[in-house]
């Protein structure tokens, strides 16, 4: 049935500048499901648990108490997830005792004095209209023991944690401590990273909204670049260790000429370096749009620039946006060529908007699935989309980072769309 | 690795009103890929060809001519697909001879007199900024022989067809005729149906944009319903044979109280009928938002309403929106209850907007993959997303319709979100 | 100072098809203000009271009770006005006792049983985020005596009425009854009509937002018209007695070919009639966008179409949109010419959105000025923008309707923009 | 007719914290028009010429050549003005010879080598869909004589200049040089300044769009400020010498707590200084939104910060945004109080978007009126809106700057909306 006719045997070498071609012998299974008996044995192929409501649950709804916490940076859709968890608990299972923990893990440490927020359907019903987190968030972890003490003192049975990889590491420790103390608390994470850089999950919530916002910003940069002789629109886009937002936004916009990402280091100077390529582009077309992911070009950090770490323990990035702006301006000034560079750093504008329609739906389903898992007694896990299906994944699986594959589809499409050289390095 | 811890054995029967629960023994394979030798044999599990550029191609680019046609109703993203096909042919393969066929299959019938449109990168570069189809479209098929005559006379080698299931049936006939005549023409389809009702494809392009637009319209209906005593906002939404747009838009909006879809027939009258349930809702909440897919409730077509068919051969639907409006108004008038019904039929407003960011990216990739397939000599196929992967599918596979599964996730989430009864029928 | 240099004497007759040219002897005063002593005498030129806070007020804030009511159809910005009235009363004057009357004048008639809504800064702070009216509205007036009874029983001193000309007529009766009973109640109106058809006020709130929405709808019609051979996008736009929204939306959109408004009657048939002109346009350009104000072409009402009146007492309009759709389709069918007409009736979609930025500011100021006027004891008046200044106007002054001046600037710009004939009549 | 009834004499001193109250004796004339005989004499009140088409014109259309130039920074609507000028010249008067000067005044200096752009209706028809300037712009003036040489060599008769006050000064010199040389060239300006700071014009084009964009940005800052404990959203908004955008955007948004503008200097330190007030606000409400116009607080420029000038001759502003960010962070760090400041500098994002609907209409009319004036032989003037009417104003009249009146309506409304102290100074 799924055989595709060919006109003949393809024998002409492809002119497409694709680093990796598709191998005709590698195919995708029509049916990716498997039926196991009980838990899968070593013999059965490795598989994942499918998310959804179970016929039998572990917690007695009327005696169950739930808490929700949001940690780390904002991402579109957090409020949608909170709303969905509350609605499903309340109307789906009849769990009426639900608390919001304020300002991330701080809210579980009594000395901060943040009171809990009662979450009822009436309280959360319009949460999704606003960006950000109605619970507030904070960075960094807190003392694990103290947090578990609080969960116990508050008689929490279901603990929903919305956060990034740092948060999930803390959640693992919390789940471990709960197991050690033998407490009846299910801990379920909903992974959040606007950068979309989790290797085991198809896409993270908020990403779709973020690229739409980023694409609008790039359009402004495009307009500015065409508004002046030798105009350059330079935009810094979120993405600490990966260029996913930069690449997708560039694909969605179509007017970008250069995308610089952490996965593809570049030289500034020299014949094949970025500045020479940019100069050539300006000569031909009079304007250029340059997108730089915040984690790109870290190899250019000046020796005297001290790194340091932020409260979440991340290494502070060297500000590649401002650096590029200054390098480009200096380069053209030295050549005595008029240049009109407009630098745009949209920063928070991309992440603090409300979720768009498809992220809203995604967040609602993630929240519902998290509830189904927790009510069935699953713990130390996250919910996520995997090959188009919602599944349960162990906490550890979401801490590995997904890079933009510089030999893959998206990067190839990006190179095709921008027309930039595959490599801007003098020796490669 | 992918084992999820459980706090204990779930033994409490779930209170969740889900028709079908997840079976723990059914799991999803971690690795859905398979490596075959040559074409798959009967012994190997059924699998699909992965889309993408091949190392060797079938057509010599410099001698290749391509044509693109768009058929059927508009959908957001058509222009993005056209643009991507042209850009990939031109810059990826060096195919410079590309024509746009005007107004669907009419453009291949000389008697209509529609001239071809030359498609170069410069012509198509801003196509994606506008909704609709820059080539124009038309409904209905034309004489297959005449169309193949035209393709031959024009020396077309690659024929890209953007259209729905009616179009794909015609495309199959065209491909068959080409095979019969033994012509060197690859025919590749990019399936388009705003209704998202193709059973073998994860989602159709434009759907994401359409639900965002529909969700905005529903918000207006919600505002209107709250603006007057016993306000009812009634919205008719696209969806001839399936309620996908209606369901997804309701999930994205969160303020909907009733979603009526073709897959879930309903009684109007009687204790459990829609009108009684609506009356009860108004008593409790003073307002209601009702979404009805255009194909819903066709069982209520009055006996004297002649059906007929449109130029594409589809049965003309009975106008359930206007019918419901009148039935609701009559029902409350007879009961002498004040009612303020605001009927909204957004019709074309949902489909003629430009693609949003995620549809733009999707369309670009679909267009590129269609080109890769055609250049490699594949024919009589469509490109599509299957479980998160882009694949080649036979033309026949996209003519079967996907319904909203009334025992599945989305419908369950819809019932949970709206609070409407699972069935509005007097005997069930 | 304000003399403009001319290169010479203009002597060439202008080719511009403007019905009325500017007379160089008519000029606008640099300073439109006048200082009177006490109230203006017959000798002084007629002038208006300027809105704003007075040094002395009439009502003692701590003893003052206020009520707000919203009547008639929705318009963007109603909630902004409510919010501004509450905020200014509360924070500006210290009036803390503020009630919202539910569902228009119904809320003052005990038999309806609509309870009042307490309005505090905390209640209203997010009102402006939603379209519609948070108080609800209704059409039609109620018994004047009963309403004044209620105001008295509730000890209301300040009564703010947001509504259209029908509402203002009722407000006049209420103010008269209050004067007759010698009650200490100030009645201040904020005029609302999305049609922008008040002759003494520069523009009504919500109009700006409405034309932006209408312009988006027209863009969809444009896309549809270009998507099929001989495509016609036909859009019905609000405007019972005037074409202001239709004209402004057409000017904002730039892709409209015909604007049909009540002020410019047209023939359908005959050599110069609309249908012949449309046919010519399609021959030349293959597509057309037609905007018709809902009050246009009422002269075409079929003899057997009974008019009737709506609850507000307005004559029910004959549905010119559907009529035109059918006439156009019949005309081309008889000529055996393919036609693809897409009819769009956006209806409520244009009026139930939240106010845009400039309407938000306008509504805030209108609300503040209404409060200043009422606190100073002014009554039986409305606030409005007059030549760029906020003023007090008598209630009676806002009931006269402003038409689109078919010899004025906007209509001339519309004819220029659309290219339609100044008159589509066979004998003129 | 325009007498407003009062319930009685207002005698209670107003509690409203308004610096200036309305004087009841100052009123606005109902009729601001005057009819003069020929040009106004000294005896007649000062008045302005009304814009619009004249019965007789000065230039013979078929022999007339026109040019358009855009100078200075971008503003929404420039392309709408260009489009309207071309359309009115072409269709209104039959002037077919129209050129676009590239990159501001550079385009009139041969040594730059920028070719002219032919402007026909077909070229400009979609100009309004994009932000920026399709002609490109540049800062700074060029040699007046050389520019007039070019106008003459190109046989230009109508020269339309879109630009700010710097541009209008250059335009005055050009008009003077033209007069000196006795050339038949009409020079008409369309004033552009996104800051809306022209004293004789009601509002400048693009301002409406800019405040809508700014209000969206502020919403993001609001979300961020509520997303973390002691969150501060700090936004820098355009406005070199006036706070018009900052004030209007704050009014449109409603969630702002502090607006800092050039017109209202403030102390940073001390009991009544900004930092102490901010600290108090955070104690009470846990978050704050601060808007700072780029020209505000220049009195805080550190002594070692060298000013310098930009290519247009404007003094380079000290970066108050970054300065405030650092001062606030230091202040709270020294007090050992957790602070989460999110700094947003939207810069170009506010000005490079396309015009919204009301700006589009405004720009179309400005363009048409500029053409009517020039064709009638008027020169050395600009068109503008004055008290709701379109008029001709001398070039000199638009170079005086309008400040935010700190004793006026808008500032009073801003103080009321934000709740910030009228003065944040220690001794005042």
C-alpha cells in the first residue's frame, strides 16, 4: 500500500548543497505502537508509556490535595497549563483542594513568607488570557529537605512542577527525598523551555508563540535595514545553547540573510569570515538582516570578560549582540563605508505574551495528561509529546539538550532561505 | 531507561467520564524507524518512505520544466507552498523554468484562455505576505486527456498540485494517464484541506492558522452573549464532514459551552435534547456560546430541502447555522422567555488570512520536500507529516477522511472544557 | 504669520472630479476660544462649555452615590468608559459608592430582578481588556417614572448613561422627570454609536477600532475575490443611516472597488447601473471588491417585504447584502458568465472586540470628563470632542444624525480610491 | 442652544489634585470659521488657509513633473503618504511623471549615485502594506545649492518632502533658494515626527500606531514585573524632548506605575526621590512598571559622559534607561532587598511597523492635501490637522516643539492613572 512509484532510477548526482542525504533504505514504521504484557521485558523493543486517563487510579479524589509550582524564566502558556491542571483535577476527578505555590520553590520555604494561592475553577478561568505566570516564578533551587517538609506539612499528594531542566533536576531530588521518606506524594513535571531544546520531546510549549513574536521583530529589522543606505538590521534572539528559536523565526520570516547560532561557530575576520561576507552582501543588495542567537559566537568572548553565573547556576553569556554591533560598526568605519546599523534586542518581548491558539491547546492537553498520570500514582516523570503522541518520560530524560542539527533539515532550509555560506570559517 | 515509577498499584475506579481509558499494555516504540534492504518485502513491517533530498536525482535540472497548480477552496499557506517550491527548484536544483497554472485545472484547458504565470524567485518572494492563492483556484476537475495534452505540449516534467481530496482523485487520474502514455512527468501533490480531515496525515497546512482565527471569532460571540440578558452567541464554523476546526477552536478559546459536530448527532427536542440543555444553561448562567460545525446536524434537514451538489461534486449542506438560529429563537419565543441570540457566520474570514508563523514553516518544508521527491523521480504521491516525520504517501492514502474520534482525547477534552453532556439524545 | 506663499495666480481649471472646491476666502480661526463674563449673552458669539475639572464642585463626595448604565448595541470601549468613570470618582473625588446597573434600563425596573453590581477600582481594573459591556446592555426604553423611582430609592446622585441616540432621548425624559420632581440627581451621557453619525461630535468612541476590524475583513474579501476567476468579494458593513464605517474602512484598506452607502442611491440595472459597471470592472480586472453599508440601497426593498421595527423602535432594514448577492449572481448567470461571489457579513465581529489604543485613551478621557461635569452639578448633557476640544453639549444636540457628505472630502477620497463612478444612476 | 443646565451653584472646593482647573468663562466658539475678502487684513482675526482642491490650479498637469523625498527616522505611515501623493497626482490631476528620491536628501546629490525610482500607481499600490520607507531615508542635510541644481536639472515642478523639524528647516532653505532663483517649483512638506511634538499640529502621522505598539510592549513589562518577587518592568520609550509617546502609551495601557518624562524632572535619591517612592510601591504591591522617555532625566547625566551630536545635529542623549536600571539595582542591592528588574528597550520595534487603520486614513488625506496645495501653486508650506481641520501652515510654524503640559489634561490623567506623586523632588 505505501509504495511510491518512481519514474525510473535516479542516477544524476544531486546539486543540492545538503550535507546529509536521505538513505532510501531507512524508512518509518507505519505502526509505531507495540502491545506488551505487563511491563516490557528486555526482549521487547524499548517503548514508552502512553499518557491519558487510566481505568483505575491510585489517589482517592476526595482526600487528595494538590499543589502547583512554576519555576525559572517565563514562557508563553504557563497560565494555560496551570488552568488545565486545576480544571482537570476539579471537574475530571473531583479534587477540590488545590494550591498554587508562589514565586517558584521560594514558596515552599517558610522564611520567604509567600502565602499559598487557593486555586479553584473560578480563580483560574481567565488565567490563559495573560502572559507570564499568575503564580510568579523564581530562579534557583532551595533546600530539598525543607521543601519536602513543607509538602508534608501541607498534606500535598500531587505536586505539579512547571519548569526547565534546572527545575527538573531539583524535582528529581525532591522525588528522591520523597521516596526515601516513603511519602505518598506523586511528583509530575511539565517541561518548560522556550528554547525548545529538549532532546526527547517533539517541542516545548510556548515555542510556537515565541517564534511568531520573533518573526514579527525580524520584520521590523528588515524594514529598518531597507530604510537607510547600507542598512543592517541586527536582532539578538533567545537561545543560550541552541539556535532553535533563531532558526525557526528566520524560516517563518523569509527576509533574513544571516542566522548565527551556537551550533555553527564562525570567524569574524578573514576572507571567509562573517564581516567580509556581510560586506559583500551589502555591496550587492544595499541592506542585510542578521539574526544572532544569544549563545552564538561565545568563542569571541574577550579574554578580560569575566563570565560568572546567574542565580540558576547558568554561566552568564558574553553579550554577542552588542559585541557584533560594535565589531560591524568598527569594520565599516575603518573602511570608510557608510553604514546604518539598527540593533534590536527584543529580550522579554518574545516570551511574556499570552500563548497563541496552538500553544493554548498544547498546554491544555499537557496539563490534563499531567493530572491523569499523577492520579494514577505515576511519579518522578514528565509528560511530553513524542513522535506525535503524548507519553510519560522519566525526569532524567528531559535534561539532555537538543541542538540544531547542522546536517539536518532545518539548518539546510535555513541556509537555503538566507543564502548564507554553510560555513563562515577561513579554514574548514 | 523509559520506565516510570508508580507510587503503588492503582485500584480505585476512575471517576473521569472518559469513554475509553488508556491500556497500560499498549505503548509507543522509542524508535519508529526501520532499515530495509531495497524496497521492503512482505516480511518486513509496513513502513513509509522518508521525505528529503536524495543523493541521486532523476531529472537533469537544466532541462527540466515545472508547473504548479492550486485547486479547490482557499486555505492559509498556499502562497507559502508555491514560494517554497519555486525557491527550492531554483536555488536548490537550478531548475529555472517554472510556470504557475492559473485558476486551478481550468488553466490547463486552452479554451478558458488563462495564460500561464512565470514564476521566478523575484516574482514569488513576497507571496507569503498575502492570504489566498496568487495563482487563483477553481473547483471541479477538467478533462483528463486535455490536461495531459497541455502538460505535454508545454514540456512540463514536474507537476505540483496543491489541493484537497477531490483534487487528489483527479491527480490520480492524471498520473494514470501519464503512465499510460509513458510520459516523463512526475506528479506530486501537496494535500490541502483546511478541515484537517485526512486520516494518514498528522495535520494539514493552514489548520493552525484557521483555528486561531476561529478562536478570535468565538471570543466575539462570547462577548456578545454576555452583553445582553439571556445572550446566546451562535457561531457556524467550517467542517463539512468533521468537526476538527470546531473542536480545536473551542479548546483554544475556553469560553465555549456547546460544540456541535457531524460526528456526534443530537436531538433538538425532548428532555435530553439540545434545546432543553441550552435552556437549563441559560437559567444557571444567563449566557451561552454555541459552536456548530457546518456539517453537524444534517439529520435535521427538512424533507422539502433539496440537496443538490456544488461544482466540485460535494452534496450541498443544509444550513444548520440558520436553522439552529431559528429553532432556538422559536423555542424561547414559545416559552415567552427573553432571548438575545447573535448569530455569526465568519465563513471566508477564517481561511483567507495569511499563514501564521508555524504554518509558514510547515508550508515551506512541504514545498521543499515535494521538490526533492519530484526531482528524484517519485510520482503519484503526496508529501505529508506522519508521526512527526515528513514522508511520501501514495495519492490514494489521502482520500480517506479522518473524523473526530468521539471516544478519543480531543473530544474528551472538549466535553470537559464545555461541560456539555456527552450525548444530547433522548434514547441512547 | 500664517500666510502661505503662492508661486503665482492659479488660473488653470482643475481637472479634479471634486463636486465642491475649497473657497479661498473661507478660513479657519487660529484661536477658536472666547472669554465670556458669566454665561454668554446674545451678543457674544455662540460658544460651548469646555470640559474638565472645576475649582468648586456641587456634590459632597463622601455623601455622593453614583450609578452607571450601558444601553443599546455594543461598541468597542464601553468597558474603558465604565472603568474611567469609576477610577476618577474613586481616586479623583473620593466617591466610593458606585453601582453598575445591569442590562441597560432593565436594571432600573425591579420586576426584571437584575441585581446591581458594586463597582470598585479592584472590580473594574481589568474591564478594558474585554470587549462588550461588563454590565450587559439591552435595547429599548422603560417606564420613565419607574426608573426615576429606582434612582431615588437607591439614593443615586450621579447617573452616567452610555448609549446611542435612542438612549439619549430616554435620558432627556429621565432628566426632565428629575427636574420636575426637583431631585438632586445629575444625569450625564456619554454618547455611543459605532456608526460615528452624530453631527455635533468629532467622532464617537469605538469607531476607530471598528474601522480597523472592518478593514481586516475587507482584506479577506479581497483575497477571496482574487482567488477565483471573476471573483467578487461582497462585504456588508454596519451603518444603518450613514456610510461612515464603510467609507473609512474602504479608505483604510485601499483594495475596494465599490462602496455603496445610504447617502448615494444607485440603480441596479441599466447602462449606468451598478451591475453593468461591475460587469465592466470584471472584464477589465477579473475581480472586484464591493462594500455595502447595511442601510444602503433601501430603495430596492421589494414591495412584498414588510418592514417592522426592532425593540429599540428602529425600522428593520431590508437585507441589502443578501439581496445584492442574489441579484449579482442572477445577472451573471443570465449572461452565462462564470462568477465566483463570496459574501461576507462580519456583523458582530466588528463591534465586540476590545478598544484599540487610541480608543482606549479617548474612552478614558470621556469617562473622566463625564465625572468632572457631574460632580460640578452639570446635568442633562453629554461630553464629547468638538473641533479637537472636549466640551459639554446638551442632550438634544446629539440626536441629530451626521451623513457622509457626498460633496465632501471623505467621499471624494473614496471615489478617487475606488475608481467607481460618482453616480451609478441612469438619469442624473 | 448650547447652554448646559446646572443643578445649582458649585461651592465645594474640589478635592481633585489638578494643578489647573477649567475657568467657566473660557469657552470654545461653536463656529471657528471666518470668511475674509481676499487675503486677511490686520483687522480680521488671524486665520489659516483651509486645505483641499481649488477650482483653479497653477500647474498644467501634462507638463508637470513631481518628486518625493523622505528624510530622518522612520515613522509608521510614510509609505501611505507616498502612495497617496502618487495616486492623487496621477488619477486626480493626470500628472504622470513622478519620481522617488532615494535615501533622503542624499538622492539629490549626484555624487552619492542613488538613482531615482519611477513612481506609478502600479509601483506604489501595495506600498502601504509595509512599514518604513520604500524610498529609503537618511539623516542630515546636504548642500542646498546642489539640491536645487538637481531639481532644476530634473525639471521638477512639485517637490514633496516628508520629514521632521530638521528636514523642514532644510526645506525652508531650499524654498528660499528656489525663490531667489525664481524657479517654478512648489515645495510642500508633510511633517513627520513620531514624537508628536509639533506645537501647531493636532497630531503627527504614525503617532497613533506608535502608541499602540508601545502599549503592547508595556504589557510585556507588566507581565514580567508580576512574574517574580519584587519584579520591576522598566521600559525605555522614544521621546527626545517630550514625553508624548510615553504618556499616551501609559494611558492606553493602564498598568503603569511610573512615567518619567523630560518635562517633569525628578530626584533619584532622598525621601521624595524616585527610588524611595519605588521602594515604597514594591513594599505595598510587590511589583512595579516604570516607563521612561529617552529624553527624561538628562539632568542625571554623569559629568564624565561626553554628549556629542548625531548626523542630524541632535545632541546625543545620555542613556537614561540603562542608567536607571543600574541605579535601581544598586539601590536595592545595598539595601539587601531581592529585586528582579527586567529592562526592555523596544527601540525600532515601535516605529517600523505598518500604519494602523486610522493612521492609514490620516496619511492618505495628508498626501492628497499636499498635492492639492502644490498643484494650486502653494509653496514653502506644510499640510496639517488643526483643531480637526486640514490646513496649510508655513514651514516655520512646525519647527516649534510641543511639550507635555504638566498642568494639562493628559499629564493629570497620567498621574491619576499611575498613582505616582505629582513631583518626585525633595524640595519643590
